[in-house]
């Protein structure tokens, strides 16, 4: 079946009109037009030698070139100008999302450029082609088949560096991609205070990604039998063997089972080496369920993800059991540093932490939200290092604890983060800029000696940076400095037009 063009339906004019329009654009602006289409060798093109460079061949000629049986699609597309490719796409001969595949690896940027043009000329998105959305000089070969479909460019985000921060005896710059002014400054202040006390110590208490499929059974009795089998050493061994046949790095640690009526949920927990691991664990889970089905042919796998995982949604199970890397980070900040760097006191900070992060969050019914802004620091580092940004939901769960130490002179601070879901291979970590950031941290790619160590180190760095962010924001709140800081670092002077000034209100009518 011929692929369809999604945007053509919205076009306000017919394809014939469009073809005519394209010819006019070319004739009116040949300099801007692409170079002449090379000779087709097809024998079917009506273009003569005398015709000008910017000549746009007819649809049927373009089609004959494109569908020439002795050439690959990418060879044929190389013989067509961009406008001719657009013509074919607008006739439904080329799917918008298939451009890269058809063009081949050496014409990826051209594919993106043509997609922008096609989308721009549809009715509702005219500005894309001439927009500030960048698309040149990007390594799309890393994106293809891995990171994004239907690509029209990329979105640059400012990258700042906080710190350095001493974590387990080693100094790291803290990379943060963010558009929230003050965040890097605040985290840097926290790093300064933490370093003054000797830096941060971390412990990794668990490492295990999870996937929780939902499986239906025809009766509760059979569901119960299946649960008992999965819980048995025999069942566990069979599932583990099948699971681990799918990856060199995924190792099954546990299977937690639960029934809801006739539906069974299994929470697979596995180590995933240096990968965050969701593709890996999903692949293994599918294979393990095949092994289970050999024992229970009546079972119906409703979904590989039955939300018992729980991925990208708030859930108490993650907060209680952990998901990804579970890290606790701790430090002692000398009392004089609390005064000179953080501009507050140990007593005020401890009191605020209890009232805000513990009692305030309890009053709000929070699950895992016993912190001030762990999500701010974690998400900025996620974006900078190519993590899956949607996993900030559970990864940001954090309990911040503060207490006086050394006879009340100094401050003991910690963050407990049970679900830091990060990798240094796979996903967005393959992109060049994100790899550059991972390299700066010394955790790029797979750890050759100890698979998993790079991802674990990244999780420790993130927890430590969160500790810095917590300390600084709590201090600003305790000292009443929050708004002063945001007006200085977080209020754009460029994009606040005069028209956004409020109109002076008239007199308020008084009702008699
Ligand atoms: C991948 C599809 C769409 C294939 O689905 P398909 O039905 O095999 O695709 P198709 O080839 O028949 O094409 C159907 C349409 O899909 C689109 N389409 C098809 N291919 C492309 C492409 N390359 N680029 C852009 N669009 C594409 C396109 O609109 C196309 O129509 P056409 O234009 O051809 O008439 C389908 O299998 C799918 O939607 N899978 C789901 C994947 C998904 O949603 N992943 C989300 C990430 S998972 C996660 O992060 C969270 C999780 C899972 O853990 C949460 C949880 O716990 O549930
Ligand atoms: N499928 C899903 O349901 C979901 C997918 N995602 C997406 O999944 C992607 C990430 O999946 P993920 O499984 O992390 O990555 P990948 O799918 O890229 O898998 C990692 C690959 O790297 C290989 N590898 C090489 N060296 C190592 C090493 N030291 N440690 C671990 N793996 C190594 C693995 O080998 P081997 O083949 O031997 O395992 C595997 O092929 C992201 O794009 C994310 O957005 C997110 C949520 C859900």
C-alpha cells in the first residue's frame, strides 16, 4: 500500500495547485532553489539539455525517476531536486517519516530539511521552514532508529556547570541543562558549602530496574497456581534462564508476584549494567513470559507493562522498594560555613526542614516528595546527560534530612533517593553533546572492567548534586532570600515587552 502524507490533508490547495505553485517558486527565485536535478538516465525525463537549471520536472517524470527499477531509492532520490522530492511526497509517494530511510545515511540532513519544507507548506505550520528551530550541523545518524522520528531539528537548552563538587573523594563538575535561572547558581552555592565540610559521601543501597506485566487467567484457582509456580525455586529458575538469554548484561534479581482477582502481576527486578535498562528488561520479560506460558497455556498476557513496574508515573511501590539506583548521600557542613556561605543558622535550617519537607509534605499527602526541589537538579542533569526525561517522575523522589551535629555546632545533611533511573549507554546517551557531558564526568559509555559502575557513579553524582541544591534552596528560604535571587537571575529583560505592563485599573464600582 502506498504510504500516505499526513500533512497533505490539511493543505488548503489541491496537489495540482501545489505543483503549479512550486514551479512558480522556482522560477521566481532560482538562486534559492536547489541546483538542477541531475540527469535521470531513465530515458523517461522530458527535460532537455537547453532547459534552465531550476527546471522542475513534471510529477510523472519525477515518479518515473523515483521508481526506476534498476536503482535503489536513495540513488533515485539523489537524481531529484528537493522540490521534486516534495512533489512526490505531496502526491503520497513518500511518507514524511520515511525520508531518512529512503535517502540513506549520507543525506540525513537533506531529509530533515525537506520534511521542514513539507510541513511548512501545510496550512497550520507555515513558519517551520523559516523558524529559528535549528537543524543543520547535527549528527542525525545517532538519532535514526534510536532517539526520535519525524525529525525537524533540535532544541538547544542552555548548559551550565555548577560546582565542582567533591563526591566520595573525587571532584566533579555538575552539568545542568536548564532554562531556570538561579538553579546553577544555587547548586553551586550548595557545592561550596558541602566542599567546605570535606564533600559528600554516598552509599548505593540497591540497583534494579523493574517491569511489571499484567497477565489474565481463566480462574482464580489457576492464577493462584501460576503465582505459586513463579514463587517456587523451579519457576524462578525457568523464568531467570529465559530472561537472561536475551542480554549479556541483564541479570534477574527477583520476581514479586501479586493477584488482583484473576489478574496476576509480576514485578521483575534486574540489574542492567550501564544501561538505564527499560528496553533490555522489557525484552527479557517478554521471553520469560513465553517460558511461563509453556507451563500455563491458558494465561493471557494483557500487557508487558501492567503498571506494577511503575514506569513514569508516581507510585508508592517505587518509593518503598526502589527502582533503578537507590542512593543515600550525606555530608557535614561546618556551622561557620552555614553562616558565611548559606547566610543562615543550623537551628533555622533544621527547623525549616522539619516544618517544610517533612510535616508540610505529610500535610500535602506526598509520596516521596519530602524534599524542596530534588526534581530541579535531577532533571537538569538528566537533560544534560541524555537520560529519559519522563523518568524524572520517580527518579526525583527524595527525602531530605537535616539535623544538628557536633553538639549543635555543625549541620548533618542527607538525601535518600531510592529511584534514580540512569544509564551511560543506550537512549539519549548516544547523542554527541550528551556523550560529551558524560565524558566530562568520566562516565561515558560502558564500564569495561565493571559493567554498571559508570551508571552507578552517575547516580551517586546526581544524589550529591541534589544534596547541594537542597541545602542552598532551604537556606534561601530560611533567610528570606528566594525572590531576591530569582529577580536577579530568573527574570528575562529581553522578552518582557512593554505591552505586558498592566493597565492602570479604573475606580472599582461601589455597590450601594
Ligand atoms: C511504532 C508503532 C507506531 C508502529 O505501529 P504499526 O501499526 O506497526 O505502524 P504502521 O507501519 O502500520 O503505521 C501506522 C502509522 O503509525 C505511524 N508511524 C509508523 N512508523 C512511523 C515512523 N517510523 N515514524 C513516524 N510515524 C510512524 C504513521 O502515522 C503510520 O501511518 P502512515 O503515515 O504510514 O499512514 C507502534 O508499534 C507503537 O505505537 N508502539 C508503541 C511505542 C510507544 O508508545 N512507546 C512509548 C515508550 S514506552 C515507555 O516509555 C513507557 C512505558 C511503556 O514503560 C510505560 C508503561 O509502563 O506503560
Ligand atoms: N521499551 C520500553 O518499554 C521503554 C523504553 N524506554 C527507552 O529505552 C531506552 C533505553 O533502553 P535501554 O535498555 O537502557 O538501552 P538499549 O535499548 O540501548 O540497550 C542497551 C544496549 O547496550 C548494550 N550494552 C553494551 N555494553 C553495555 C553495558 N556495559 N551495560 C549495559 N548494556 C550494554 C546492551 O547489550 P545486550 O544486547 O547484551 O543487552 C544493549 O544492546 C531509552 O531510549 C528509553 O527512553 C523507556 C521506557 C520504557
